C-alpha cells in the first residue's frame, strides 16, 4: 500500500467516523428525550424494576458519551498519523 493509498484510507475512515458521530449524537438526543419521559414517569417509584430502568438508561447514556470519546480519539490518531506521513 502506498502512502497516498494510506492517506486516502485515513480520509475515508475520518469520513466514516463523522457519520458514526452524527448517528451516535442522534441516538444520544433520542435517549435524552426518552430518559426525561421515563424518569418523570418513574419519579416516585421505589420498585426494583424502576431502579433497574433508571440504571439501564444511565448506562446507555454513559455508553453514548464513551462512544463519542472513542470516535474523537480515533480521528485525532488518524489525523496525527496523516501528518507523520506528510
């Protein structure tokens, strides 16, 4: 694989990561809306199922944040590697 092919692959990966970020941000926005409704519905409930639901939504929100961080890190690494290639 030539340097120009590697650079092209890095560019495509960056584009795909942008698409992944957009998708993940959309999921996060939907999750925020859903969490608000769910938490309002369960606000007084002390049932075990309600607590499991609260924990599941918190876990999902954390995963969205972690995914966005991973996308950022991957893009930064790709950009830095591209700079090294010249």
